[in-house]
């Protein structure tokens, strides 16, 4: 055990919340989720209104969502790293919101008998699969660090 009050990852004692963690980081996750849901809804409505093809506009809107997530992490990331599994939760919210919105849209199109254009291969197969590899690596690192991903001082 180090001189700080935080156990090492190999320490069998339960980890305590890091000193100085703020409620602001925790309370920022729900508005972040709301913004993600609204942005993904706007993305999927746009795709539906443009004939159901995944084209340049859909890619640009997806990039806007990614930029919004980057801005959120740029402003809240340090505090989220002090919140147990905070960064992993933010990553999970982004992954589920984006990939879930494409999956639900594909389900609705299929249920209505509209089928999927071949352009759906990227967001339905490549994006969630490749992203999942990064998400699993993030989860493994977070678990190894007992949920904390930033300096704990």
C-alpha cells in the first residue's frame, strides 16, 4: 500500500472513492446521455428522410456526434477519470447510443419490409465490431485499474 489512501490494483481491500471526486462528473453523465440520444435520433431521422442510404451526410452527422463526445471528454474527462468507472461508463453510453440507433433503425426498416441498402454494411457490421475491440481493451484497462483511469490526487 502506498502512502496515499488509495489501494494498489493488487491490494485485496475494496477501493475507496478517490479524494476530491466531484458530484459534477457523475451528474454530467445523464445530460450527456440525453444529448447522445437526441443526436442519434436526429441522425437516424436524417437517414430515413434521405432514402435510407448511408451516405456522406450520415457520415458527417456521425462525425459531429464523435466530435461532441470528444468535447465532453475534453471538458469532463479528468473528473470522470476520478469517478470509479466514469470514463468507461461514458464510453459505454456512446457505444450503445450510436450502435444501438443504427441497429434499431435497421430493425424498423426490416420490420416494415423496406430492407437495407448495401451501404448499411459499415454501420451495421464494421463500426460496431471494430469499435467493440477498442471498448473491450478500455474495459480491461479500467478493470485492471479498479475503475480509476486518472491521477487520484
